[in-house]
DNA sequence: CAACGTTGTTACAACGTTATAAATCAAATG
DNA sequence: CATTTGATTTATAACGTTGTAACAACGTTG
């Protein structure tokens, strides 16, 4: 059996192993490892070489335990939502840039938000970033009493005490989508909504107000939908059995839009020739070569940056209380599922 | 500004705050909190009530630091792969049941496997579970010299020193798919492969050997593909421009199969009437109501359980060295994308 | 009544790191 | 040469928890 490390007893090497090896004191080794100023170039090099040799690796737990600050931000996300995947990716980058680390905790069918958050708290996160949390506002407020909490993509109304909100302007996004469709010549534009999902109400509102703005109040039509492909497919089937088909559909999100596209495809209804379809999120689904979905981009990178900087501001005590809600303007990404309606 | 906790100075309450509140010693409070045997019912209740009152929450970092064992298993996964989402979910459960916790570290476009693993090591994980790792075998061996490493879904040949492998029998899965199609009456069965992706070679082999077994060696046909919808779509387009169309397609995975389905749909080729399609993974994509893809199930739950128990066995020194590679038999899930071929 | 388990509780030291303050030393000053 | 300065380095004490061993308090036993 091969030895598992360069240190005799087989345990993972510690700072004092490192210091011994380099022939310096423990604190000095510590300073070198964390890049503090002080150590001379000579010591620095000696320690770093020794670290190489014995494969030393700082123990972040001990590190965090000692320093009052943990520089750790907990992120609760849903493994199933592609938009969350984009967010997590952007959060890694944003947090890193701000000098913070990220701890992930997933919500799944068998792991509740409660459990996910408990784990993050036990890990001594200094702040929480929750991606579209479903927890009741009261629960969020309770958490916010303990540490900074940022709710991403979930609007809180009225502003919950201590909870920051970072979200896309969902209403504005829906409006842009409608404007685009109207500009193309569409009038019968249907919205498949997201029910009670975070953001759904705003998108609904944006849709309605844009329709109204274009004098299409009497054409407003909402179909109950949801977040998944199945919801979109079901809604589309409903629409097809109808007497008057719309010429354009604004789906709650990309997933839902994909379901719609699939149903239309099966029904031999050409997109965008006969019906235009718009999604929401600009997740990687929308970018797939064979999908090329026109969609409303949520700017994951921006949202992530703002969420992190919000949390950091709170932690470093520079929180301006008038910025409790950060709203990022989405923008329409026009691909190949929208076009002027054909004359009927 | 509301106070952030029940302890005067605003910091998070510690064991000694708790002990003070309950009027007992720190070690006793500790014993109660971790459910050790010893404390009397009376003390137990007193401590627990105090914990409630001041909102005490154990600090897992300190806990892990103190106990030589961390009971923490690091999981490296890819945010983009739905199969990984299923695995992570199953891993949470499997690890929990074994008395271990999980630390997640995602691989993304901008975060390499190297970085992901570094983070896990710094977190003091006792073992690593890597989901379809792409790292070279030498790198894995290097890691395995430091701690138990389990590679899931990525075969290592020859068995790399110290690295355990848990995988589905990819060849057997492909074979089952072919058997199913042949039983339905198909003969022209094409395989869209996964190139150099983990498992791809085995699936290719399984496909070929099954075809041979059914006396269809001359019908063997491989089309280069990949892991994404785009790969599947591209491969399908290639097939359609061909003179002789197959009657069935075995795709590398579900994602790829969805791309195939989409292309067929657009080309107005009815599935399964004219062409049958089989995927691989049984990810939730396959289960969508409008997809209902026949696919080879990878048994995420089993794989997760085996991966965890493998890692745990190593940690607790009960590793039987003859079980370096655990192979789980996949099973075909028949849904609605396969049917007997129509007479041409 | 002394010796003895039991049961419950506690003091103490340790885990691996970092913050603080004190110590060392060479070079530079008066 | 004594003294100050500044740059390095070090000793010491934490951080919040748990393992160990010791300690009471108690009724049991011989």
C-alpha cells in the first residue's frame, strides 16, 4: 500500500509540518500561505517550496474557524432549473472577484429548502443567496434576522425586513417581448403564464400592460401554464383545439416554450411561419442550434454580480438601505422563432 | 436595527453561551447537542430548551475541525448534465443514510475540474466522488494517493491505482436496447455515438456485439455524435440526407436523443411509426409527458448508493480490494418512441 | 463501614489555523 | 559606541467544538 502523503503518520500535512520542513515558525508559514505582507522573499520561497514538497494544503475549516470572518456565501439553488445552473456559474465568478467563496446547497425533490438552508447555516456562511426561493416571506424575515439574505428572482412585496431582492424586471421583459411581436405585426398574442412561480405575476402584468398600450386589450389572453416542458405542451394543446388560434405565444420561460414548440411541431404547425414563440430566461436551452428560441434574457451574470455585491455590502456595513431591491433590465434576444404573421 | 440574535454582542451563539444559559458545563451541552449518551433526561431537556431560546446552531466547521473524522464526502459534478442532477439528488440521500455529509463543487464552462477538486480538498473532504470526470488517469491516481476517490460513470482501464469505479454496464445497456429493437423487428439500427465521452466506447461496443449476435453485422452503422441536443440533431440530419434510412436509432444519451427527435419531427418523420428512437440515462428529460422516450435507465439511485458505500468502506478500512470496480446493470425503460417498423 | 460500581457531570487539552503583540536583528543614526 | 529604526520573525492566545480522563454523588454490596 502506497503512503498517502509525505508526512510520516499518513495524516494530511498541517501548517506545523510545513513550518518544520521549511525550518520556520508556524505563524510565518501561515503568513506566506495566505499571501500576507511581511515575510521576506527568501522565507516566502522556502516555505512555498516546502509546501510543494509535502503537498501541503490549507485547511479551510480551521482557517474559517479562526478568523471571525468566513468570507463564505451560501447559495441555495434548484438542480433542475437550467437558469439556476447559469446563475451558479456566474455566482462562482462574481463571488471570487469579490474575495468570497461559495457553498452550494441544492434543493431537490427529496431535500427541502429548509434542509438546504440549515446546511448552509451550519457551514457558517456569512450571507445567503437564495435562487427563486419558495419559502414564505415570514421564514425569510426570520433568516434575515440572523444574517444578510438576498432573494434572487423572487420578488417580495412588501419589502421584507432585512431581505434584499435582486431580480430582473420581469414586467419589462414581457413588455419587450410583446413590443417585438406587435412590431412584427402580431395582434393575437397569448401568454402562457407561470401560475404562482416567482416572477409569474410580474410577467403577466407586463404582458397585459403592453397589450393595453398597443390598444390590444380585447386580445389579451392568458392560458394557465407552469415552469416545465409539460406545462407548455399542455397549454399549447389547449390552444390548438381552440377555434381561434393566436399568431404568437409568449411562454413563461424557456422550458415551457420548448414544450410549446414541440407540440406545434407535432401538430405540423410551422414555427415561426404560422405561429411565433417567445421564451423567457435565455437559458442554454434557447441557444441550442436546433431551437434558436427568441427569448427574454435575464442577464444571469448581472444578477449574480448584483446579488453578491449586495450581500457583501451588508457584510461590510456599507449597505445603503434605499437599495433594498435591485432590478436588472432584461433584454430581448431575437433568434429564429419569431417572424411577421402570415396573412390568413 | 433589530438585534440579530439572542446573545448580547450580536455574534452567533456558541456552545458556551448555550451552556451558560442552561446552567451546565460546555461539554455537557455538547453531549446533548450531538445526541451522545450520558446526559440525564432532565439536563437534556434543559439544554434543548435553552438552545431553542437563544437559537443555538452547532458550528460544523469547529465540529469537523475537532473530530479527526470529518464525515464529509466531496462531490464534483457538472451543472449542465441532467444525469448529474439526478445523481446529486441520490447522493444526498445515500450519504445521509451512511452518516456522511456532502459538499458540492460544480464544474462549469469557467470552472475547471482542477478548481472544483481543489475546493473540495480545502474543505477537508475525506473522500471524493467524481461524476464522469474527464481528468487524465494520472491525475486521478495522484488524488487517490491522498484520499479515496470514486469515479462514477467513467471507466478506467487499466484500473488506476487506488481509484474505485462505479458505473453502469454501458455495453449491457446498449445490448438491451438493440435486443429490444430487434425483437420489435428492426434490422437497420444506427448508433449515434458519444465520441470520447465517458462510457461512449462501451456503448459502442455493446451495440456492435449485440448486432453481431443477431446476425446483423453488415447492418452495423455508427454516426459520430456527442452529448448534446445539437450533436443529436446534426447526426439525424446526416442520416436523413442518406439514401438508406435506418428504421431505428440508438442515441448516445437522452439529450442527444431529444435532438434526434426534434430533427425527425421537423422533417415530418413520425416517431415511432417510421423511425424508433432510444436514448440513454433515463434522465427526467426522457420522462417528460410529451417526450416519453424509450431509454436505458442508469439507476442513479443504485450508482449513488454504491459510490457512497465504496467511499465509506475505504474510509472505514473495510475495503475489499477485489471490488475496485462496481458495475450496476442498467435496464431498459420502454416508453413511446419505439415500435415495430412499418413495412416499406 | 469500607470498598465499589453507576450515573451524571466537569476540567482540560486538543484539532489547524490566524490575530496580536512581543521579540529579534541588521542597518542606520546621533 | 549607544540608540533608534524598520524589517522580519516568533510566542502566545484565541476560534468553537469534542475526546479523555477525572470527579462527584449516589446507592450497593460484602
